[in-house]
C-alpha cells in the first residue's frame, strides 16, 4: 500500500472524504486551515459540498442542516472557533444528530496563540455547550491515527446518533508523517438508512422532525434520561487506550495526543536509566478508558499526568484510579511544548519519592 | 538508527522545503519519518525552522530538541540552535549569512558560503539545497540517485524545470 507523506490536517481531510463525508462547512483559523484548503480542492471532485461560511457559528448551523438530511458532514476549527460553535453542537446533541467536529487545539483562553495546546480537554469532555449532553471524543497521536480515527468517528457518530470530535492539536495538524489509507474506494453510506432523516420521501411516509425544543418539562426530562441510557451503552462499548511498557511499570505516565509521543520518548529514556516506567495513552477521552488506565497502573507506585495545559485530564486519571495511587502533574501551556528531557526529570523525581 | 535534524533560517530561504526533501528521502527508503515545521507568522518572513526525524523504528518525539544534524542559514538560528547539537553531531552553516566562527570542538562543523555559491552558479534561492547536498555527503542518509525521485514527488509537474536546477545545487553541495 502506498505510503503518502502528508500533514495531519490533510490526512484527516482525505480520510473524511473516504469515509463518505459529503459536506464540509468551515471557517479558516490557524493551525487547522489545511483541512479547509484540502476540502476546497477535493470535495467538488467527489460530488460533495465545500462551503466557507461567513463565521464559525454559521458553519456549525450548516452542519446541523446537512446532518438532519442524513448526509455525513463535518466542520473543523481551532480552539476560539470551537467556542463559537458550542451553541450549534448543543443543538445537535439535543436533536440526536451525528456529525464530526475537528478541534486542532491552540493556546488559550481568549484568542490565545497559535502554537499547539491541549487546554480544551475540559470543553471537549465536559461541556461543549449548554445542557445535559456528551459527545464522543477521540485523541489521535500520529498522522496515521488522524486518518484512522476520522473514519471511526463518523461510524460511531452515526451508530449512536451523537456528535463526535477529533481532538488534535497544532503539532499533529502541522506535522508530516507517512500515512496509508485502507482502500482507494470512497465509502458511501446511504442516507436512507437513517430512518429519522428529514430527506425527501414524496409523502410516502410520515414526515420526520429534527428539533431540540421541548416546552413540556416531563417530555424533555424523558428524552434526556433516554439519551443518558444510550450514553451508558456507549461507555460500555467505546473505550480505547494504548499501554506501553506498563506491565511492570512503577512510574506510569498518562498522556494523550501529541504529548503521548513526547512522553513515550521520555519513558524509553527512563528505562535506559533503569527506571521501570511506562505510558498509558487514552485514545477515547469520552468515554474515558477507565479500566485500561486502572490496568496500566496496577503496579504503579506513582502516576505522572503530562499535558499541554495546566492540568485537565488529570482529573479523569484520578477518578479512574479512585485516588489509590498518587497522581502528579507536569505540564506546559500557552503553546509551549514540553521537552522529553523535562518529562524524564519528573519521572526521575517521582521514582526517588517512590510510594512514600 | 535514528537521525534527528533541525533546519533553521529566514522564512523564504526554503528551510521547510529542504526539510521535506530529507523526509521524502527517508520515505523512499521505507524509513519512519516525521517533519514538524514552525508555523504561523514565521512563514511570512520571520525565522523559520523544522524538525525532521528519520528512523528504522517508530518515531517517538517528532519534536527535536538535541539534533544530530543542524543546518543553520542565518545568525539568529545559528545562535539559537548551535549549543543543542549532540556531541559528535554535525552543523552545516551558511557562512555567507552567519558571520560567527563555530567554536564547538565536540561536533563537526562546516561553514559553506551557500548563498554566495548559489548566486555565482545561477541558482537563485537554492542555497538551501546546496547545504542539503553537503548534509547527504556527510551523513550518508541517501545516495544522489535517490534524490531525483524525491524531488519529482515534491515539485508539481508545471514546475518540473526546477528539478534540474535542484539537482545541480545538490551536486554542488556534495562536491564540497
């Protein structure tokens, strides 16, 4: 199979097209603009729609419309743009609509900067908008995974009728690595297989309604409760993590996305220095891979959570471990990338502290 | 075996292109490769740099902090990265633009007036490729015959006339 050298942003866009995405609605922002640029070139050639909206808010509402018709569609942005989309995402969750949203994170809050960051973890996993709801969140760690999880995000988003997010960062979006795509074929799911979709039907069936407004409190409560029952199924079926050298690890580093790459390099350096270090890398951030993290840390004396933020995923790591193992934090933020050598220093410090 | 490189200079000198050429050379040898650019305002005239890793194994950190090889094409980039080169590593410096002599004795450093050479040989804007030629010679990461297929992948057909000029610049660097 041909190995292509592509940027993470481009690989993700190509994978979306091959997964049958027929609608892309976006607004440019560094560091994800290559997704839009790639879609602008490719979409017309595969019979899809590329549309540069007048704003992020317009783009997410176009996704709402497109998804309502049962067509696979997506939008992408970076941190400040994702905040703007949050209203639309909430409406989509409230209307049980599938779609994929890509966030190539940059430093925040506010306009922040344009360098890589992971400071939108809470936004993605806790509250990408108002109301009781969750979205699926995937955190790829290589250009190949940017492609692989794009297809998966579309499939699972359709399966559970809920928005899915690819949570990447500027480093993953901008870097080039070899990537292979499963097949040349473009997957074309039939919108008619979505019996709820508001597509044309020539009055042959009762019309469908896509809506998130319910003025009767009990009716809304029932809907939300039913949706949360579905979330429980999702939790039991979707949970993924990579464990690296964790079998006998006494110091386990927990990191996701691009930072997991840097942490892996640090773990190798620690092993060379005779420290029993390992890495657990959550790939699904919601649902969080609780059992995988627990298993990876079964021999751990200490856990080190490393993030490009002030510490957000660390809360889920602590919850997964029921506070049975001390969890420390090391992070850089604002667009600064932590060096593997600095992560190694933290591992060494924790190794000396041991289980005290 | 893993080779980690940093290429740095002004935006417009073809730093990212030179890094991509290294990545394609690795790709064509079935190696694991990564190419990580600085992005944003740098691309429009500030300082630009990129990290390139070539390896027989999956690449951990694509973010290079201690390079085996440095290509420095201006003074600020030289100052920023020269101390980070691994002992035993290689620094290839455009001496037309970097006036400082390299004082490190634990690395092999080569001062090459590539900007001047490019102008003399009618190869405007190809000082970067002259330095890549020197890099290939000193590291042995590829043979010259491997370069043309890599360039063919990188340069769109309508600019195919640039392939010959690139090959000429590369040969010039390899002869130094």
